[in-house]
C-alpha cells in the first residue's frame, strides 16, 4: 500500500515537473518572439 502511494506521488511530481518545464520553455519562446517582433519593428 505504501508503495502505491509512493508511486502515485512520484507520478504526480513528474507531471508537475513536466508542466513546469513546459511553462518555462513556452515563456522563453514567447519572450524570443517578442524580441523578434521588436527587432522587426525597429527595421
């Protein structure tokens, strides 16, 4: 039973970690997109 709980929490953790990674990469993607737009406007 304990093992099941441990497996479950571990799964939850990895899901949250993936979510955090996704958010971080999305953020940097949008930031670089904004910078590209700013650069295009300057041209």
